[in-house]
């Protein structure tokens, strides 16, 4: 099985802190990358896609390093509502007969404290 | 627009019982997926349906069957439940196979 590895955490940070999560993937042919967010006992939801040039969405910045097969997520000015598990997701091309299946990391847990 | 819906939300079964988990989406998506999520294991793909009329095995298909009833609905059946199938089951859909996936709220299944 192709792997997506993440530090499980937990990362315990104070409100307002900057926190970074990293993720590595094993299949160099992977083409698409995402960060999903999963709240406790809820379903995963797409946070943002990760583009080769890096991309930003408000307080969230995602970076991709294809040479090192490494993805990162930076959260600035952490809010209490950012507390969740963050899943690194990689799209595998040509998995079986599919155009590509998503491979999920096990997630990194973030807890933002007042 | 409800997105992806799943029934039931919770279920307790005895070993050997059968049941069907239901999933429906109202986004006119072509592709649908069933995952299970276990502590420390992350999300694992059980079966998927790239388009109406097709189904394929994922990473952990043993003990499960699926039916793509129509474009909206994709059901997962446990013919003879085992304790190892205790898990949270998520259904997801995407516009096309391999695209961003949208998840339902999950079914929490316990097999005694």
C-alpha cells in the first residue's frame, strides 16, 4: 500500500500561535494533494488543495515539495475553532481501474488552548 | 441541498447478522466511495463506484458487498457481520473519479 505519513501529535498550542504540520508520501507519481480537516466524531471536510507553487487561503498556507515528496500546512494566528485533526491526502493515479483514488494519512491532531 | 446523507447513524449488530448501510448524494456526482475509519488506521477504501453501473474493490473489500442502485445511491452490505467490522463507515462522492471527495456524516457500527 502506498503510504502517507503524518506526525499524529497532538500539537497543543496557545491561541494566536503559528503551527506547522508536515506530511510525506511514498509514491513519486502522485499528482494531486489536499488537506482535509476532521472535527471530533465528524466527517472529513476539504480544507484546501495543495498546488505546486504553494497556495494560501486566509490564515492557512500549503506547500508542496515534489523532490522531497513532502507537503506542509501552516496555520497562522490559531483560533480555538482550529482545533481538529488535519488529514494529509494524496491522489494516486491509475489505482486499479480508477482514474485515481485518494490515500489518506492518519491525521495530525491540533488542540488550540485559550 | 443535503450533500451526502447516510443511514443509519448508529447500529449495533450481533456476530453473524447482516445489514445494509445506505448512502445518497444530491450533487449529481458520478463517483461514490465507501471508507472505514478505525483508531490509528486512518481512512481505508472498501469499495468505490467510478460511475453508475460500475463498482470496484478498494483496499479492504473482504466481508463487504456494494450496490450502485442509481446515480444517487450507493449501498454497502455486510452479509455476516464480524467484530473486526466494528468501525465508523463513511460514504463519499465526487464529481468525477479522482476528484475532490465530499463525505457523509458517517455510520458508527458496533458488532458484538
